[in-house]
């Protein structure tokens, strides 16, 4: 049976990357694959480029235009909700900047077919890696952030902070997207934490996490502060971490 898989790509000023990442995604040998671009009113014309891509790929590419830039988490929540409402069996979170390799889509889908409700494109599971261009400080910071979150929340995954994730429809329904409160990058952690508490089966597929190809990072100081505080807030709210 062919599963309808929708790759949700949130964008803000990704006019250089979007056409190329869409081309690579659609070049994968994955039946039933589509793309949903969620654009937050990019002033560089990303939304218009997305509309042109949708016109040339009817029924395969869709665009959700949002007028407010209010965080990665809210953009993903809107896109994932639309994908499920439109009949998706599997929903993938993917960045537009080529840090997440489209070649990993097929093995991630195969892991979902074997019963995983959440499949993480993982930098830290055996076989995963970071781009060699990352400096030592950035590598250590990334590993520390992941260790920090895992220690506080106890989510059973090697890469809890990963942004390249595949979700089954059932997994998303079990955690209820409306419950997710984080607006920034901490959305990634909150989703995995809620999935773990809901008993969702988690699998990891190793990836090489690459450097951004074009454009600028959206990681602000405010986003970093939210990411540092959020695990403690989640732990306090749910009284002591992940249930067995």
C-alpha cells in the first residue's frame, strides 16, 4: 500500500534554497510523496516562488501562507495539522537549507512501515555525523544541549533536539498538536517528549547533518533562552518526566 507522505517545510527568506530542496525531495524514489511549504510572509519573495512551484506541480506541492512570523513551532503546527487534514499518512519535518538530506526520506519511511510512530533523522545515533565545517565549539555545544535535554526529560532517543523527523498520523493524533506550547526550536523537544509519554514507538535513522547552503540562521538569543528553560517547564508541568 502506498502511503501519502507530506514533507512540511517552514520558510522565511529561503528564496535561494527552496527551489533546489524541492527538486531534490521530488527526485527521491518515494511513491506518494508531496511537499507543503509553510511561508511566514517572507519579504524576499519565497512565498511567490513557492506558489510558482505549486503551479508546476499540481497535487504534489501545496503552499500555506501565514501573515505572522511567530516561531518555527507554530509554523510546523499549522503545516502538520493541514497535512493530516488533507489525508497524509506520514508527515515529515524538514528544513529548507539542506541541513537535512532528502536521501534519508526513504529509510525513514521504511522505519515507519516497520511500526515506528516517530522516526528521527539522527546525528547522534551510530552512523550519524555533523558537517566537518562545524567548529569544535559548535559541536560541543550541540552535544551538550542534547545531553542537557535528555538528562532532564528522559526521552529515549540519541538525538532529542533533532529537527528532521517523520511522524505517523497516529502518533500526531496521540500527542494532540494543540497541546504543544513551544513556539521556537524547543518545539522539536516538546514534540518528542509528548510522544514518549504517549507511548509512541521511536526509531532513529543516521544522517549527516550538513551546513546551511544559503541564507542565514534563524537561531536568535531569545530562541536559545526558550530552549534552555523549556525542559524544566515541561518536567514541572508533567511532574517528573517520562512515564514508563
